[in-house]
């Protein structure tokens, strides 16, 4: 079993019956603690989070060489967090959305539903930049990681981070490079095989690649609903946690309606 850092937060408010359960999966160059705001808005739920391999508390786990490693990690986390007989609503942000959909396509019986936010489709020929080639191996992973972080949080905030934090993020560049290459190598799931309720979300301020990816994904998954979060960009799990928490509730309500 891969050694991953995971957290199970029990419900903090009473609710009827067995508490709903959410599994939150982070994206590239992120960590499980970025979901704190969403978890706070789901007090009646059990919340399961984990640092994906190569990041934060799971930094000792080797980067994935095949995207299936990420999907298997998710299954291991579910096995270690039993839900008292009920399924789970999985939420995936960015690349975490592809991990979630890969798992849902393989073992739908484990899930009540899924919500994915701006999951990339880097295996598609139209995805900007195309597939990584041999030139990627000549680039410094630390520089790639720093460039990614500067783009996400801005130069000013990056330069104010403690030196130890910047070094850790640069060290995660190897993981970032490996998982991007693995995702681009082949489609990680068959959208037609997904049988649980799925909400495909993007921000109203999304860039064009994520707009297209969300549109294509929502059209390809049977019964999927496309949701646009007002005034949100790629970091909606930080800026719009209330709206994303409501999407998890909406997904669960759809699952319960279908099963009744």
C-alpha cells in the first residue's frame, strides 16, 4: 500500500441517519489543506481528504509513472475510510477531477456521485501545448514548479513565502512533471462508462481550455450537468467554497432521488 497522508473529519453537526461522506481530491501543486473552507461548509458530512503522492504529507511517495497509480491511490484511501455502508460523493479539483472520474468509471458502486471542477483534458489534441515530448525532460522540474506557482498566486506572494516553503514547492516539480506527462499519455477514463450522477463545473472566468474541456466532458458523460460558478476562476475551492459545497449537496440529492 502506498503511504499517503490522509485525514478523516467526522461530522460536526447532527443530521438524520448516517452522515453523508465526501472525498475531496486536490489538483497539481496543491494539497489537501486547500479544502478546509469547503469542509467547514459541510458540517453534517464526514470529510475525507488526502495529499496525493509526491505532495505535502505524501511527499515520500514516488511520483506516478502511469495515471492508473493515481486512481489506485484513491481506492486505497476509500478502503481506509469506510462509510458505514453508504457511498461517497467525490469532488475533484483540476487534475484531481480526472482522478475522480477515472475511479468512478472503474468502480461506480463505490460512489453516490461526483463533482469535478475544471478537470483538464490534456490527452486531447486540441489541448494547448499538446502532449509533453522529449524536450520536457530537458527542463528543470524546480523551475517548472516555480513558474506554475508564480502563475497561480502571483510573483509578489511567491516572493513573500518562507524560503523553506519555496524549496518544498520547487521539490514538488518532479511530481508535477510526472503526473502531467502521465495524464497526457492517454485518456484516463471512458466517459460513457460513468453511470453515477456527475456535475461538471467551471468558473465563469475560466480560460478557454477549461471552458472547452468542461463542455466536452459534460456532453460525453451520460446525464451529466454542466454548472458555471459565477465570478470564479480556477481557484474556486479557495474563493467560492460555499458554492462548491452546495454542488456536493446537489449531487447527493440527485443520487438519492434516482435511488428512491
